[in-house]
């Protein structure tokens, strides 16, 4: 961490020649703004040639600068990235955080501006977390922090004896950074085939706002939460009458629980996603409403070795109406999509080497995604990370199998300061 020093200010006082005039000078302590960040080089390559993209999947040099400063009871946070991305072709600068935090009352906190928001209990699975995600970064091998994209929002947090409340208002809809074909190919149901950057289409993005709320409290070691959301689907899963991808309206209510169980921790979460533009499932160009359920468990299996398991279910509502209105020739979707995950993590005794193996598998679609990673911290400044993104399946249109041409190996080297 660097500290930007400002010169001390010296205030002259009324002083006389016969006094101890040296004590009559008021010298303020030096003030400073801490600056921290990192420089990172990242390289990645596809494991096989692709007709849609070059072999290089990740090639960038990134500078992160950040600072936190408190003045007059307000904490200001700024974080930004400047990166040369050879895959996308050029320099890009992005503000990751730029916000102010302060307390209006003893039990009321405000955070306004660009910020990273997250809640829910899932590990890489999101039921009630409707804040934007960056799936292109995640599947290309950038650091996990980049999975959470920033929101331009106003967050209010209130704390009471019986419960606590987080209320987030986003004045302009923040979508996911979804797979668009620019960096990763994907299956386009309209085209009936995989598409890349040449087949990228315009997306119709709404201009409305979003509201998310969470009521939460820990009672006797159990974390309870209720959730609500009013906004839009985070990815363009709907189509306009002109067959342009768009974001249809979405309302979500849900709940979660997390507590110690046996030798580990169990979590349960559920959410009902109501498709407000198609509440009865009769519109073939709009996604159906659905229920989501999650159960997870994690424990230490042996010293420095932990294991986690999740079972996740998506259940489409009004399924018969969906089938009755399905366009001719379009494949029938499954009413239920089940995904099971596991995470195995090992650390050495010095905690500077971490090996992790995360797996997704869907028995209903018979596809999956493997994510082995290794992280090594040489010292307080130098850090090396690498891993694989491996997709598999039988049918090209299933969620994980569609990314099979994007299987990649990556390596990142970081110097932090």
C-alpha cells in the first residue's frame, strides 16, 4: 500500500521575542490518502481450435488502483482498472467502485454510488442474488472477484432488535455481462447453431430501475433471510416481436437459512421468479416463471481439506401452457433442471498454496463444467494463479455443452502493492 502524503500545514500564532515562541506554532499531523492495487498479467489459451475465435482466450495486462479515505464521518472508496486486452483489441478503463458511505443515525447506514453487491447462500449458484454478474470474465479465467460486476446503486441498511434490512435501489437497470459471442461462442436457438462474434446481434435493453430488499437476522447461530426483487431478467432471455433479444420483467421473492449442522454448515435457499411479462406461460418469446431450490453442505473432511456439496433445482411453472404455445420446430425444454456441485479445497500448512476443484453436473441435461484451480502466494506482494475451464455434455444446446469450444487453460501473475 502506498500513502500519498500532503504537506503539513503550519498556522502562525501571535508570538513575542521573549516568549517560548516555538510552542506557539500549531503543527497539524501529516494527512494522506492510501493508494493500493496490483499489476497483473494474464494469459489463456483454448485447448482446441475453434471456428469462431482465435486460439488465444485471455491476454491482458491490468493495473488496479484503489483508495479509501474518511473525512467528516464519510468514507469514500474508489477502485478502477486500466487493462490492455489483446483478445478484445485495445485498452479499456473501468471504474469498479466509486461510492460514499456514511451513517444518518446510529442504526441507519447509507452507501451511494458504484459498488459490488451480493447476498444469498449459494456457491456459484444464485437464487435471490439479482445483482449483475460478469460471466465472460468467469469463464475466461479472470480472478473470481470479477464474477461480481458493479452496480450503480443506493444501498440503505437499517439495524433493529428483531431484524435488519438492506434496501438497494438501482435507478438504471444493470444487466449481467452475459455471453454475447464476442469472447466466447454460444448456442443461439434462433439460428439453431453455435455463434461467434460475426453473428452478434443488437440487444434491446430496458431503461427502468431495480429494487432489491433483504430482511435478515442471526438467531441462536442460525442465519435467516427473506428477499424481494423487482426489475428484469439479468440476461436477454426474451425476444421482441422483431426477434431482437431483450430483458423481460421479473419479480422475485425468496428465503434462506444457514446454520451449523453435524460437523459442518448447512444452507437452504428458495426463490420464486415471476415473469411479469408472461405470468401465465402463454408467451413463447418470454421466459416462464420458475421456482428455484438449493440445499448445500460444507465441512472440513480432514486437516486443511474441506468439501462442499450443493443440489440446485429449477422448476418451470405453467409448463403445459409453454408447450401449447411453443413455435413449430423448436425443441421442448425440460420442466426441471437439476444441477449438483461439489467443491474440494486443500491448503498447505503455511496457507500459501491452495488447490481447489469445483464441479457442476446436470443429470437432467447430462452436461457439466469442471473448474480446477491452483493459487500460490510467494510473499506479501507476488501471487500466481492458474486453472482450467472445461465444459462437457451430449447435446450442443444444453447450458454447459454449448461452451465446449471454449475449453481453456489460463495463468495469472500478480504483483500487489
